[in-house]
């Protein structure tokens, strides 16, 4: 039995959307007519969700919060000994978001067709990353799917909370920058010309600073569109270079050497890597496979390459901590805690502790960066506004001196 999404017209002529399980679209069409609804379209949820274009945007529409909530609900229902397909149906019916609802119904269709839960998840890589799917697969094989989903729910919730903290920390600096730039452009485009025109009409010589501000104002008023086009072209070129492997490698290398920013990227990647390894090891995933998946969750190319080299060393018999230490890109604390876990046989616990330690350090570093950026923005914009005001006042001062003489 598959799930079909339908769009139908009510008697009053209003559109109604919904999802109905049936063996074929014909059964859905018949059911709609029995409900006095005129069917407009009936699509297989699984095929629509996996299609190249619609499926990509649909999967991108699932937020981390929705994924965390759905995972937590699935873990609770499976712990209550409910079969996976029934748990998926119950969770899907409780979702408010259309994207996550469609995907859960599509997952249930895949499971009903005989696929394992992990195989069904692989149809939606944008929603369920490699770590998620590998953990579920290990949980299914070990018969511990409920506990594995519980760990995944906790990890997804932690990831969501960290993301919210990052966004909250960046909101004020971004708003401050936008407002400041808007004020400066407004003064240059509207205020400066009106004030300076008074002195130009009297054929008075303008001070150098005032003339510079007037030139900038004229450029923004008459060539502003070209400036926007140039900025858009530069942004497009930057995005293109970002997607080029060689350029991305150089950019990632340079990022790690930027003061404060490089440390933040390194610490954040280490936290994500350690947490991923912790979940996979606890779920019974082989360490080499866990390291390979851990490489995929790290976005910085230099760190990815370091993890790949470390994985190869572990495959040849080296210890995890020693292999990571030789790469010289991870924090000594992370390496030390992994070494402690290896020697004590508590690798999972030490990885989890290392991840929490790195996440706390990310929060501290982010707070410090924001505390530095905010006064710098205020100082910079204060200087710019002061120069504009001074450029306006200088002709007035000179005019007063001429009147006095």
C-alpha cells in the first residue's frame, strides 16, 4: 500500500489537500468522489519526494527541529513495541509541516514494500545524512532501534540548540551593520547633496573633505545601479569559486589561519566529529566505517583530508588518537580524551564528553567574537558618520568666517 497526495475541489469550489493511503490512484479517486470531492491531481508521495527537482526542495524544507521532533516521537513509539510502519504512520499524522509529513509517508511506503528502515532513509539523503542512516542500520541489525533513535533525537536537538545560539549571537551584529550602512547611504544620497547645493549655488569653494563626500554622493546617486551589479557579479564569482574543489581547498586552508574565525571553525568541526563518532560507536558501527562517516560531516576540506589520512592510518593498525595527533589540526584536548577512552575501554563516553567540551568552547569563542565585533562596528560607523557631519559643517564654518570678516 502506497501513500498518495491529492488536491481536490470541495462543493464550495475550494481546494483541499491531503494524503491518503491506497493500493492505486484509482482507489484514491474513488474515495474522493465518495467524499463529494472533485479530484484535480493525485501523486505518489514516494515518487514525488524522490524526484530530482521537487524532491530536492522538499527535502531542503525539513528543518532540524522537525527532524528532532519526528525522531523523538519514533523512538518513543518503537520503545512501546509498535512496528516501524505503524510508528511512521502515527508520527506522520502528527506533523504540521508538509515536507516532513510527505517524507514520513514515503518512508512508510518504502517499508511496506519490504525495504528496511535504513534503506528507506537512503532515498532522502538531504534529510537523513550518512551518520543518521548508518546509525539506524546498526540499530536495526543489533535489535536496538529504539535506543539508537533516542540517541539520534538527543544529538539532533543538541545540534538545533547550538544552531539557535549561533543565530541569536549573530542577529544583533548583522542588524547593527545593516542599519548603520542604511543610515550612511541615506546621509550620502539625500542629506549631503541638499546641504552642499546651498554653497555651490553661491560659487563658494568647498573644503577637500566636503568635495570628497560630494563625489561619493554623486557616484552613489548616478552609478549606484552599476555598483549593485558589480557586487552581485563578485558574489556570483565567489559562489562559483566556492564550488570549485581547488578554490574551496585554498579557501578552507586560509579560513583556518584567520584569527578567532579559524579557531571557531576548528573547534566546531571537532565537536561535530566527536559527537558523530560517539553515536556511531555506541550503536555498534565499526570504527573504520564510523571514521569515514565522521569525515563526511566535517565541511572544511583541510579537516576532511586530515580525517581521511587518519582513517587510513587506523586501517593500517594505528590508534585513533595517535592518527589524529599526527595530523596536527585537532585540539590537544580532543586527542587526549580519545586516547584516554581507548586506554580505558570507554571510547564512547570519552567521545561524548569531548564533544560537549568542544561545544562549550564554541559557545565561549562565539561570545568573545561577538563581543569584539559589536564595538568595532559601532566605532567604525561612528567615525564614518562623524566624517559626513564634519563634511557638512566645514562649509558652514568657512561661511561664518567670511561673514565675520
